[in-house]
C-alpha cells in the first residue's frame, strides 16, 4: 500500500487477514542453506518495500 506522509510517498506492507506467516518448520528435511535463505529473502523483501526505516524495523521484528 502506498500513502502520502509529510508530503512524501511512503510504501507499506499489505498482508491478507488470513495470512498466517507460516514458513518451513525447523525440523523439516530441507537443507540448511534453504532454511537460512528464507529469513534472508524476507529481510531483503522488506528492505525493498519500505522507504522509512521505522516501518522496516517494525515489520522485521514481526518475522523474528
């Protein structure tokens, strides 16, 4: 979602209300590189979406 804050365009993350943010279980049979790549990829995605550092940090803390 995009809005105007203090005269600037600001982007924010939209998730559907039914999204449960479920990812791989730590005991899954996937290799370690795949397990490590998921949180890294989510972090990169958040960094690209947010133009404000405070918004990025808020959502980053939610995925920890």
